[in-house]
């Protein structure tokens, strides 16, 4: 039974050592060695390679065998926010959504840095619309792009259904990611990015 990974956004420099979890591994076919996964850890007991202390089972096979993996993703956008009050203001107020169309801004956007063409086509103007774009760039959903352009309300429920491959991008995740982008846009407006 395949188990997908869990992504947790953390502050840069967050040290997971206190968890005493096993670092996930990647098998490098070219070098024929096990290497550490850049951000992944297994929260349960899993066989370890005695020389590296990494998981002896590369993460892709481990997931197929039912082992969970938690990815600790460093989200440095929050380093630019001064305090909780400022963050609350950013979330409560609409940014300049046209910045999403700026070719200087696009490569720096969380989760959308490679999707400037989609942003230019759909021109999102709200957190919900950015969440929709985040879903549309996921596996199995790009085929809905044309229909979304004509009638977004007809497609929105389809964006959050399983793609048939077992992958499902949850609406709650998309909204949270879109709010990170909202914060980024405020920081661009203030010249902090």
C-alpha cells in the first residue's frame, strides 16, 4: 500500500534532530550509492544502512512498502515578515495581484516559479484563483486548463478530485500555498524581495 508524503513548512534552520527520525534516502543510479533525501524523514522504524544511518530503503520503494515520509520544507519567505501583526495585515489585505504577471516576480514565486505562462494566461486576482492555478499545474489537472478559462466554476470541484494515479492535491493545501504567495506579493510591494 503506497503512502504519500507529508509536507511541513518550517522556518529556515529548523533542526529535526530532536525527533530522532531516520533520514530518507535516494538511490543514485549513476554512482550506485544511497544519498540523503534533501528534506525527507521517516517517522517510524525503518531499516537503516549501518554505514550512513540513512534509510536502507530508498524513499520511493519505502513509500510503496507503506512507510510514511515527512518532508520538512524550509519556507524562507517568512524571514522577511517583521512580526505576527504584519503577517496578519498581509493576509487580511489584498496585494497587487498584477505582480503575478511580472516576469521579474514570477521566478521567485513559491510553488509557481516555473509556471509564468499559466499565470499570464489565467491572470489570477484572488487567493482562490491562485489556489486554482496551483491545482491546474499539478499532475493530471493541466488538461482542465481550457475548460477552466471558459468557465472556472464548472471545473473547480474537479480540481480537488484524485487524478486516478492516487495523487490528490487538497484544496486546503492549495489555499495555504496561495496565502504564502499573497504574503510574497506584499513583500514585493514593500521591496523586501
